[in-house]
């Protein structure tokens, strides 16, 4: 048994939202393996070149990540996950901003 970056439960939500090959394009390698490589990269903070070979070629994983960022795949995935979590009552949409974290630039401060 190998350790996975993404659980089967999470992948069951993600898989139907993944893009499919269209036109005469060459079939993509396994989406799950590529997404697990992406998750590994962001979990560790490592550069793309350090993504382990077990996930596939780092450059292919990066290109797919970038393509999905451009074509809106990640936004669609986030919207679906938020919709499901909201329907299950797992999201609290209340936002609280504490003014102690807001700072004024020195030129914006009033001189006394």
C-alpha cells in the first residue's frame, strides 16, 4: 500500500470535474497521479523540479497544473466543493476583520 496525497473520498468529488481529452489530442496520463504530484509539491513547498518521479514527469505535471489554472478547472473545482460544503452546513460565511492588522503607510498617517 502506498501513501496517497489525496484520499479516495476527496478524489471521488474531484474526478468527475477533471477535464477530458478533446479533439485529436494525445490522451493524458492518469489525472489522479498528476493531481497527487501537485498536492505533494504544494504540501512540501518544494520546487516543481523536485516532484518525485512516482507522480510522473515534473514538467508534465506543471504544464497540466498551469493549463488547468488558465482554463478555469481549478475555479470550477473550488466552486463545486464550496457548494457541497455549504449544502452540508460546513461553511460559515461570516468574515471578521480586526482593524489591529491594518496599517497605514507612513505618508498616510496624520502628523500631529
